[in-house]
C-alpha cells in the first residue's frame, strides 16, 4: 500500500471535509487489490481493531451506455463513530462530490448476513435512496443496489 496525496483539488477538499467530520486524519492510497480506484483510509491504521479504521473505496467510469457511473466497493465508518449518524453524512458528502463530477448513477453491493440481521447494510443504503438491483440469489451475501442521480 502506497500513500498518496489527494489526486486533485476536489478530492483534497473532500478529504478535508471528511477529516473534520470524523475527527481524525485520512490519506489516499494506491492499493494493488483496487487498481484505478479512489481509496481513502485512516492515516493512523489500527491493525488490532480493524473496525476502528475508515475506508472508502470506489471507482468512477463510463458504463457501456456512456453514462458516468460510480461503483462503491467499500465504505466503513470507524466503530466509535457509527452511532453518531456519520455514515449518512459521509455518504452525503460523497454523493455531492460525485454529482459535481457529473456522475449519474451509483451502484454497490450491500452486505446481507442471514445469520446476524444486525450485520446487514441493506437498510442503511435504502435510507440513502438506493433501490435493489435486478439480480439477487437468496443464498448470496451481496445484495446489488443502485441509485440514479440524474
């Protein structure tokens, strides 16, 4: 993992806003598992308590119809911040940034854990305006969701 400066002014301002919201420093990284993605994480990583780290991993590409689309690969709010509605605030900042960049659609795979209903992210994403995607296997842990911004 290689630490990077913000790739552009918009992302630097986004990073600054998130740092104020979360109360700790963040950094962009170049990660071998997510080539070409925007990867923003906690600067001081807590390796013992992975849930205390911030992660936002997404990419922005044109789909086969030429529409600029974002795919959120991963969003994790530090455990200590989750009861403060910071997940919604972080997402709202991200959506604002994506709109400014001309993004018209956001996709993601929400987590479904049938063994532990409290470990599902479908409800959170539904509150952000996401709708179920077209394909879902009931034995799958990933639930495709989509939100149109246009």
